[in-house]
């Protein structure tokens, strides 16, 4: 990490220590797939880096906590944690990953679920009365088997944290059980996809979950407070004072996360219409439908980027979403500054992208936002993106593509840190 300003950001180079780790991730990190999952080793590296910089880290926060990678790493490194995310599927996974379980209790519940699943009678018209979107994604047989499994779970599991855990395992098999094109990020049907055995896949996930419980038990971790909330950070109240913030903001031109998690949102009844969960999401196109661009609200970097986009294609919905995103990020950085104890550190992972030929320099905007809020000793490094489901490739129209011959837009990310002194 080197000290930087906007004028010398081009000095930042890729540092291999931020690219990968020789240590395997905990099994618990893998119990549920998640797009653009935060690499676990970055959290550990951030703890070490903060300590090297003189920060005593007792409490950590992640303001866009996603599936709880930082939360679990905070737990295993015996630090308190506070995090939030607007996506209820994400926070379900995060809570489950960072909880503590007894193997014997999990086994007892699983055996009861198995018995209930095998013996539960289902009405003949259950599929015909299903949510239309679920009928779109699931065959009659798959839907009925999943309905039977979910009912069995909810019939026998009375402990809330174990209910969350089995809901999480249920959620983790939904794409495999559906017509969703395997390994596709974008919601897309595979008409040739074969049905799977719902119970067999669920049992395999459960076996992995047991292994994850045993692995963490062996670490003999002492108890520390872990708080995860389902809410928009910009609207969050009673945010704690922390020593270190580690977070990766959503990409401004990324996919709609509500769309990616629609199967789980509908099955777990977080929404009747999954599109409702788009509202309020930072970076969402649908968070800016009635938004009027006010350039004076943007810092100098954001103002220039949005102006360039307006000059190319006027204030379209996408340009409005970029402007709204930058305003939201500025507010998020302001709120982060108020959370940090004196001498505390914020560390963000962010990548640049491109839209309609305009460089969308999220890194520069973030650095300017931190500077404006009084962060000092701002440093940065680069890392190469690997093992992310969100592809770095774009087609000729600027849309995400899996074609590796397409343009590469953001194959690198910045690690940006700053200190806050009262």
C-alpha cells in the first residue's frame, strides 16, 4: 500500500499479497453461492494491515456486508462485528455463517426433517396455485418436492438460528433445482436442463454444513458480539463506534442483486414480487426512477463523470442511476467517518468500470469522498480480480458478457484505506 492522491493514482500497482492466499477458505464460506463474493483472505489481510498501521482492532463493521464474509472472519479472529445489507437473502446467509452451532442438534433436526419430508402429503393443486414467477422457473415435480422440503423444515425446526440455517441450505439448492442456466449470472432459462433429485442435493449441502460446524469448533473461538441487520446503511440508526470498517461497495453498473436472488426471495417470502427488493438498493437502476440529477450534490470527480455521460446520451435512466450512486456513496463515506473511533481505519475494495465509452472511475470518486470527509493517510494498492461470478467482460453494447474475447472492463480492483482522527 502506498500513500496516494488523485494526482498520483497512476503510481498504484498490483501487489500480489492482495491477490490470493495460500490458506484455504473456511468451509462455512462456501455453504451458499453468492455473486461477487468478497474474498475471505482480504478481511484477514485487512486485520493484519490495520495492526501494522497502529490500529488496535476490537470491533469491525461492514456497511455492505453481503453474505457475511467479513462477519465470519471477524468471528474467527475474535473481534466484534456489526454489519448491514439491504438484501434479506444476503443477510440470511451472513447470519447463518457467523452463528455457532452444535453438531448433535443439527443432526437431530435433519433426521426429523427427513422423516417429515418422506411422509408429508401435498395437495394436488399446489403447483397450479403457485406464484407465477416460481412456476416460470420450476417444473411441477421440482416445485412440489421443494414445497415439501420447505414445509418439513418449518414443521420441525423450532430454534430460530437452526431454522435460519436450514432455510439457508434450502436457498442454496434453488438454482440447481430450477431451470436457471447453470453457472449463469443473468436470469436465463436452460430448456435442456435436467431435473435433479431435490432431497439428494439438500442432503449434500447439509453434509457440507456439518463439516463447516466441525471445522470452526476445532478453532475453539471465544464468544464475541456479531450483529447483522437487514437495512439500508444510509437509513441505519444506532450505528456503533468501530475501529475498522472493511467493505466493498456495489458496482455502479452491475447486475440487479434483487434479480439474482429472486428464487430465494420468493420461496422464503421476503417479497410477493422480487422486483420490490430493487427499491433503495445503491447502484440500482430502479432506485433512480424519479431522481433528478443535481450536479452540485456531487463531488468534483462524480460531477465530471456524470457530466461526460450527460454529454454523450443525456440524462437517461442509467445516467441518473450513476449520479444517484455517487451521491449515495458520498453519504455512506460521511456516515463511515462518524462511526470510526479516533485513529480508526476504513478499507474499501472498489473497481473502475466503463459505460458508453466513459471511464467510470469509482476509485477516484471514493478517494475524493474520503478526502472531503477528513480522512487522512489515504493509501492504495491494486489486486487482480479472480473467482468472481460477475464477469469483467463487456460486449460492444457495454453489457456484461461471458465471452472472453470481449472487452475487459474491470479486471483489477483498488484496495483503498484511510484513517480518521477526532
